[in-house]
C-alpha cells in the first residue's frame, strides 16, 4: 500500500499524472518554439511534472537513479516556477524558463524511454539490460532533439515581439 492505495492503483495514478505532464509539456515546448507561451498550459505542465517527481519518491525503498532524477527535476522545476511566477519571464528569465522547462520535460522523456525499454517486449528484446546500443541510440536521439529544441526556442524568444506569459 502507498498512501492508502494499492500499489497498482498508485502506479496508475502516477502514470496518468506523468502522461499529462508529458503531453502538456509538449504543448508548452511547441509554444516555446513559436516564441510564445500560454499560462494555462505552463501551469498544467509544471504542476503535473512536479506531481510526477514527488509521487515517484514513493516507489522503491532505497535511493536510486530514479530518485536522483526526481531530485534534479524538482530543482529545475523550482527555477522554472520562479522564472514564470515571480520573474514573469522578463529579460533573461525568459531564457531561464525555456531551458528549465525543456530540461524538466527532457527528464520525463528520459524516464519514458527507460520505461518503454523495460515494459514493451519488442524494445526490451533489443536492450534487455539497457546497456545495449539501441537504448543508447534512443536516449541520444531524445537528448539531441531537446538540445536542438532549446537552442531554437531561445533564439526565437529573443526575436519574438509578444512577451511570454
């Protein structure tokens, strides 16, 4: 039992929150690539991504790599929240938000790839220990996509006339 729920129920809730975080994060990323942002999507993304990281700590009895990513994610999310809510994306805080929002989305995507290789039979067969080239290639592609998106979003935010908010 976790928080009074069966492990399967808690896991389902965690996965749903994670998927909403990833989906809303993709909307936020697309907005950032266009040099704009919608505050409702930002709030949903940040809230569900924080909830994903927090609920992740309830799995496992000892501190491991997933917990380390959770800690990193929460630190990055704290900066993103500050840039958005306290600094209103003014000046350099716009760039800080873009980088931290995309980094936290990347962390979710990274974990998603890990889960996919653990749970989807065809992917698991390609990389059963996640030390094989297909896993590294998949993670490398995801990383490159996020780095490119970040560079493009920062460049576009500098020339976009409407303020992000």
